[in-house]
């Protein structure tokens, strides 16, 4: 694919905690058993529905289902009874209390940037150029036949994330910058800056850009070792040059290797939509931490089919430190 914290907003009044009345009233089609011993889970509704059960067994099963339902509805996140935690506020819509990623996005998206690149690249050798008939066809219509070693101008777009606002450090993908003659970084508020390349790390396909210092709180790195399959994640980037776009999904796999013809080591696989232009953008968790840098996708036509990949944040942070160490900046 051609490619650290901000305080949570403080609403005027804390949103009300959602009551669990609906939970208590809504019947479950199948009871969820709490299996802590590793043995087979008990399907309580099956006891109720099978006609061979005794009335006493059916009554006992119904009471057990009711107790489990009440216990689930009465559960609250860790904290003092009735207390609304900061994490709870971060994922709820101000004024209404229903779940939403909007408060989190307002906090993290200013640190995500669009990257536009003008480049001069060598024309890739195409077998058709060795075909006499094709060459005659090109000449017939007055088209120049590219020669091996010729170059062409190319424009590409991608994404990046501000990791040090005071020094203007932006982390992005190396492949996005191949042959770059001009690199421009655009912030969410549409401020544009000419960027310079500080260095790259081939093992992770990551590069570090620098722009003038900006008054934006950078995104912190999370610990990618803590990621598990099923964790919710959010991808932010500039797909197809449309502008900043947010998509969400889960971690589909960790430690994925052998992706395509690349040798990028272990990657995070996610079904959060990643498309051309997302390269270099962050993959974040629900705490607003960068857990990966989006870098590749697999799709029959170069678009998203729910199979995207990101360089884990621990590897990305190490790559950033290597690049800066070579420059003597850290």
C-alpha cells in the first residue's frame, strides 16, 4: 500500500448512569452460564423447555435464571457505588449518557495528520514493454514508450500521528515517502506545514517527520503486549485522500507474520477498515492510546475486506527511538 495524552473533556454535569431496567425485563433466548470450572456450561433454559423435566425442576431452573439475570443487571464497573468513572465518561455522550466514541474522538483526532507526498520514482519494469506489438501500438498513437530506468512524478497521500508536539515529531510509514521531493503535513484544523524526513526504520516500515512545534497534545503509546484477540480498536487516517476518517473494529489476530511479500515481522491484524491512504495512521484502543501504526491491507482490488495490519506500538516506539538516537536527538 503506497503510504503521547489529553485530559478528558469535563461536561457541565456528569451524564446519568444508565439504569438496568431493560435488562431486567428483557427475556433471554438462552441463559449464559458462568462456567468457572472448565466443564460443560449448564443450559438452564433447556431444562425448562424439555417436556421430560419435573415441575420442581422447571421451577428451580426458572428461579436460577431469574437470579442470574438480576445479578447481571446489578453489576457495576469497579469503583465506589454510584460513582461515574473517568473511563465511563470518556465513552458516553454528554447530556444523554448513552455509549459513544465521540468524546474519545474529540480528544485524540487533533494529533492525527494527513500526509501528502510529491515524489520522483523509477518506472517499474513491465513485461508488456518487451512486447514488439505493444510497442508498435504505443508508437502508433504517438505515446512515448518508457525505457528501463526512466522516472516519473508521483503524488501520494497517507496519514501520520504526532508523537512529540513540542519538537514536531510525526510518525508515519516509510513506503509512503519513497522518492519524496516534497512532504506536506495537514492538521485536523487544516493548518499545513512543510515537513522534513528525519529518518526511517526499514524493519518496521516506519519513518519520522518533523514539522514546527504545535500546541497539540500528542497521543501516548500503549503497551501492545497487552492486546488480545477481541479487544476493540479504532483506526484513524486519510483513506483515498478523503480527509480524516475514523473506523472501528476489533483485534482479529496478534503476532501475524508473512503478510504478502513483506517482511515486517509480527503485526496486529484488525477488521477496522484500513484502505489506501490509511498508511501511517494510528490504531488506538479505547483508552486513547496508540497500540499500532496502520501499514498494510489484503484485498482483491486494493480496498478493505476486513483484513488490515498494523505495526505493534512497542515496535513502533522502539523504531522511533532508534531513528532519533541516530540523529543524537535522544
